[in-house]
């Protein structure tokens, strides 16, 4: 059993907010870069700039909670002003504490069944 938790958050970009989102992403990436335990933090956007996916991977519960704390205090309001969550898949076996922090986005939890990571 691994302590790693990852997720794929899929969002719609609110009309007329793409340029605001670009600036916000840069700030969020720089802030997250310094968080210990953040293994991967990648943003993707569709060609028509209407859809955004964020893939995040954390070493453990402490790293997830640190990130969520920073997100909530620094970025949540602007993030929600630019984006509307549509699907949120969480991978791994997050603790009840992490689940309660993620449940507000209607997370769908998927536990491991097989595979490996290098």
C-alpha cells in the first residue's frame, strides 16, 4: 500500500476568463513548486480554451493537506472565479482527513487494483 495520492481535476473555463486563468496558473505553479511532497503538478488546456485538466500527485497525506491549505488561503476564490469543476477523480487510498477536505468538489475515489509506478 502506497501513501501516494493523486488526482485529475477536470474543469470548464468560464467565458472571458482565460487570460485571468493564465496569470493565476503561473502564480499557482510557482507557489506549489516550493511545497515539499508535491511530486507532480501539471495543467492542461483544450485547443479551444474551454476545458482545463489538472493532474496532481502527492507523496503523502501531509503533502496533500499542505497544498490544500495553501490553495485555500491564496488561490481558491480566484480559481473558482475562472473555473468550474466538472469531474474530480482521486486515485489512491486517501485518509478520512484528506477525503473530507476533497469532498467539497464531489470527488470520485478510485482505489488501486494493480500496476506499478517508477
